[in-house]
């Protein structure tokens, strides 16, 4: 049997010391951010924070463009977290890596989270982002 890489072992040891997210308050779970990748965004990606006006207010979106000035396909990214946890920053490096690897513009949507915003607020934000992207060339 092959041993795990030392970094994987260290990550598993660190994770085993963290209480399960379902045992925490929402505030504590959001503050913990255990899956946040600590890598910096790719240096060749242009990051642009965008405020989309919607019927529900302003929707923050972050665009990751690997080749600024060129029109590329768009990937709309909705971070995980069960509509409750995570945000633009927790997935910053992931979106940057996606933009480079897929050679596309990644639009990361900072949808409204529960419990402050009840369902279907998150779906409405996703639709607003999709509609905006379908009629706009992101920076």
C-alpha cells in the first residue's frame, strides 16, 4: 500500500482536529473557512469586482480573465457551502485556476446566503448573474 503524501497527511491531521461544521453556529462556521485554499490567485489573471444591479439590490460578482482584452467563453461559478457558507474570497484561487486552465472568463457570484436571505434568494441571484452575463461582455 502506498503512503499518503506528507502534505495530505498533514491536511488530514489538521482536519480531524476541527469540529464538524454542523455542530457550529453559522457565524462560527463562516469564520472557520476550513476548505479555503491559501494559494494566491494566478498572477496572469485579471481580477475585476463587478456590482450587478438587480431587482433585489446589488449582486457582487468577481470576474477572472486570463487574457484581458480578448473575448472568451464564460463560466459562471457558484461557490459551495449549502447556500450558507463561503463567499467570493473562499474560492478566489480556485476561480483563478479555473480561468487559466479552461482559458475562459470565470464569473464568481457572491449570492445572498441563508439564513439572512431565505430560499429562493440564491436562485434569483444565480438567474440574475446568468441574465447579466448573457447580455454583457465581462471585463
